[in-house]
């Protein structure tokens, strides 16, 4: 089983990658990760601590200078070489883009919005506001591709270490036609929703705001 991990140039893996790695330790004996772009080699240490036995990593600037076509190309080359059964992706903008581009190359089954993975070829999702759970059988050729929702699993370190394998894939020039010229991150204040362990939300069905206050009060009474 592989985990595709988004990383920052400072070498920090995306939190969902750590959540997925934690789940991966339950699914099989071999859990590996792929990280492409500046900071990937440094991030391998943390990925190993959360369960990745091997990390295929490259700090090549080509993965930062261009959109996700180079990443999808390199990942496809790795898939052809190593033949993983399952690849899990976080539901981030970049990971979803890479997963879709990889699926176009491999013809594999691609499932999005999963909240659990119960086996190499089985996953679950929630519908109707989480009131119904749907079991999904992943057919077709390997690797199966699954995009996982954040906070589906707790991130728990195992204290392991990863063997880092350098990725040396030549990126064709036609995949470099589009280039990033600027990266801007909007400054934000206050709590981050993606870091909250529990989120209580309500919609139009509550009608009166007082109903929402009552919902929150009842939930607090149970924790």
C-alpha cells in the first residue's frame, strides 16, 4: 500500500498523509509513501515515524515550478516499476489533481470522498449527511486509487524509520509548458477548521438559531 504525501518546502508532510499512514498500518504489512517536490527528503523522517517503511522522494524543483503533470508522470513511472496494489491520496487540491491524472494513465478504479478503507479493494463513504454508510468494492486492475477525507483516521506515530529511495525520473518537456510564476498564501486568523478534532455544524433545517444552540449544548453534555 502506498500513500501519496503532499509536503511543504520546509519538509512538513500534510496532516492527512500522516492520518492515512496510520490507517495503512492496519491494512497490510508493507506501507510506503511517495513525496515529490522541495522538502520531500526532509519530510521522509516524519513519514517514517508514522509508518512508511520506504519513502520514494525527490526534492527536484521541477515539481514545484510546474503544476501536477510532472508529479503524475513520475508517480506513473514508479507504479510501473514497483506495482503497488493500492494508493491513498489526501483530499487536497494537488493530491486530487495527481490522482485523476494517474487514473487516466493507468485505467484504475478511482474512488473519491472515502471516509474509511477496509481492505486493499474495499472502502466506505457516507451519504445523506452521514446518516448512511456505503460499502464500496473496488474492482479492476491494480493499483486501486482512493482519495480520503481529512479527519477520517487519527494520526498516531509508530516510532519507525523510513528507507529513502531517490526518485530520478526524466520529465518530458511537453509537461513543462505551464509554469508557476508566483505562490500566494492568504494570511488567516483564528482557529483552523482542518485542525479541529470535532466539528459541530448545522444547516437550514434547524430554522431558528436557538435550535443550533440547543444542539451544541446537548453535544457538550455527552463529552
